[in-house]
C-alpha cells in the first residue's frame, strides 16, 4: 500500500501512473484530502488505482455511520476507523458501508481498525497518553475488539503482528512503520524492514516517504519499489 503523502494533485497522480500496476492500494490521507479535496478519489480510480481512504474515523456511532456510507458511495476500495472507538462504532461502520454499497451497486469496501499509531513508543504510551501496561498487549486487545466489530483487519506495527496472527488468524494485518535499510526513520518509532514485517505475518505493507521520495542514490519510486520487493523475498 502506497501512502500518498503529498499535497498536490499532480504529485499524487504522477505516483499513481508510475505504480498502479505494481501495488495493491493507494492510501489517501489527511494531507492530500485537505489539500485537493475528495475529487482525487475519482481521479485515482479513473487511472486504474484502488483507493484506501486513510482518514481514521473516530467519533460517535451515528457520525461514523454517515461518514462510512458517504465514502462507500464515493467508490473507495477500503477505509479505516479507530478501534479505540469501540465495538459499537466499528459495527456501525460495517453496517453502513454494506447498506450503502448495496444501494449504490458497488463492491463493499474493506474496513480496517487502527490500533496504536506507529509513532507512539512505550514511554509515550505510558507517560504521555497515560495508558497502563505494554503496547503489544493493548494492540492485541484492540484487535480482538476489531474482530467483534466486524472489521476485515487491523493496522498495527510489526511488533504486534505475530501475536495477533496467532490469536486471530482471520484478521488481515496492515503493517505500518516500514522502513527499508536505506531509508530514514523520520517520525516513526516502532519501525521494521519489509522483510521483517513479512516474516512477522503482514498481509499488507504501508510504504510512504521511502517509496515516493526515495534517496537520490536509489532513483525513482519504481526503482525503490524493486529494491523493496527484493527485500521482501529474502529468505
């Protein structure tokens, strides 16, 4: 999954043109939506790309119901909600998306529960956010809530992936915080290489800046993708 962490339509569509035949989804998040608007979704789908709308809905069930129906009719292939919103909120998103897809005659999008952001480390989790215990235990708890809320999967870091796969094998795992050896860590805390994430049980990898703005010595995004694919296939 390619995170389109850019702020112009031209940048986004150039990346889509380059990578649409090589990746599963293009993640459209707050940066791009707030810069160019929701019309970018149709632009990407018209080019043949699948859109994962990464807006992390987190509100009362009634509000998330309306939002989920709206983005389903927009034609996204997947979107996410915060698992911290609880089972009722997640279940409401699922029901709304299913009903809206049937009404609009489109495929129902996949819905994923966001657990703990990969920028949060253990110290921040305990002392700033004031959660007790271990991040990995809490992420597993949220994943179990997501299953009960009828989510297709969850977004996690690789550090929690093995435990979730063992406990809830049917949940699809999107692993964020992926950094090839040659990429900067930036603002992420719980990061791993693509190879490590695959070994830990990831179904999808999220790659953003390392892929769309690779170091000059790496080359273009397609060059970076080839290196990442090679790393994923290491034994």
